[in-house]
């Protein structure tokens, strides 16, 4: 009898499922870049008025209320918006829509691991280009791949930096295939590549409510692109993608931009506080435009992360990535979170302080 292993796609042989969930409820979770600064007021606001008795009905097929609101805010047409269960679903849909087996998918490294995951699942040939010194884009190397899809994270995760706007625009202008710009962290730094993306007939701008808006548990994201591209993506995406409650909260969250802005300012203050303290402990901390910092540990990164886990503090180890030997990434949270982390770290690196 044929085994399951023999039946599955050959491209899945080397694929391992990324794991982000931590089951220990006592953990201080500072490893997944969610918003740690409180509950978006849109959640309670919608919960108080939402008609839960109508949950027997299917939601809007294309999340029209949310699409219309996003389009209005961004001065684009609703036909140029597609909504998904977090930006992750949209990354998957882009690969499903445009990748034939063996087509080239190009990304830089280090970057967000899910680009490669979805590309491999959808049978692409993945080409990774190591970032240049200073975590800058190797623009010509990317263009030379003549890829079917190129994915760029702007600002980049895990390095935390913004790529030069001109470099991103050149990739958009000179790439023959789909150029995807993931702006998941744009709310933390004010970056906005929509104009450049929409000037490119093959550009896609992907965004999320999971980061600055603090709605990671509800799963809502969206993409902006020309109508021709959105129509193709909608053919692949299943109907009724976003549940009715999530859609209602996401719409309401757009009315609470003042809350987002205040939390972003608080995050920036705590980011500086943590960066300064970690530097004094012997870490090399890189400038960040995001709600996390990347830093080189004065001790082995795997040892640091595992020891912190024993103390119920979770940060992410990036030591296995190109350019990032013994590097860790820490999500920024309120001062009490920062102090718990620092109190746990200090005894481990005390002998390594400058």
C-alpha cells in the first residue's frame, strides 16, 4: 500500500511547519511582534453592539464594509483591495495565483520566513539573496533573477530597518514579475509605498491589523494592487474569508487611529529604553523602525533564549540566519515587561559587560 509520505508533494520533503504558538500561559511573550500595549478599544466597542444572534448567517463574501473603508482611507478603489485572514493568507494566495511549478520566487535573507514557506508549498524554486552590508538591498542581484514573484518586507523583519525607497522602487520598476511589498510594520515608522506600488502594474502592497492595531488574535489583513491583479487573487481566495465579527472590529479599529498613534509613541519610548539598557549589558543593538529590536548577544544566542525560557520569558533566536550569528529579536512592550526581561538577562551576561 502506498504510504502518505509517498503521496505528498516532493517539494514538501524539506519543509518544516513554522511554529509561533507558545502554550505556557505564564510566559512573557516577547517573541512574535504582537502589540503588547493593551486592548484596542474597537474590540469592546463592537462587542457591546454586535448582533451575535445573526452569526448563523454567512459574512459578506468579500468583506465589503472593510474593503470600502480601507479604500476610502487610502484614496483607492474598493476594486483595488482584497481582504484576508491576516496578511499570511494573502501571501499564500499570491503564490497560489502566480506560481507554476518551478517558477522562481526571489526574496532576501534574513527576512520574514513565511514568504519562503508559502513559495515552497506552492512549488516555486526559491532564490534567496543575502542582504548587503548595513542590511541593504542587493538590488541588481534581485532583478537579475527575473523572478515570477519577488517579496520584500518594508521595513524588514527581523533586521528592523527600512530599505532605501529608491531601491524598492527600482525593484518594482525593473522586475518582470509580481513585486510584493509587505508593509506589516509601516504604522510604526510612517512608511508608505502605496504610490510606488500602484504606479507599477505588477505591484502588490500587503498590510495587517495584527501589529500596531493589536488585533493579531482576530486575523485581518489586506492587500492593495491594481484591479487586474486583485481580480486574479479573488479567483483563488475562498468566499467568506473573514468572519463577521473580525470585519466589524477591523472597521471600528480604523476609527481609533488616535489609540494606535499613542501606543506607537509609547513603544518608541520603551524601544529606546530597552536599546540603551541592552547596550550597557554588552549587546550590539541595531537601529529599528519597528516594534522590536534586533541585537547581537554577548553570549551564545541559543543559550540565552533557552535560559530565558526557563525564567518564563520568550524572545526569538535568529542565530541560524545568514549574517545573524548569536543574534536575538525582542518585541517591545510596556516598561514592566522590559524590566522583567532585563532582570532575567543581566545575571547571564554580567561578566560580558563592557
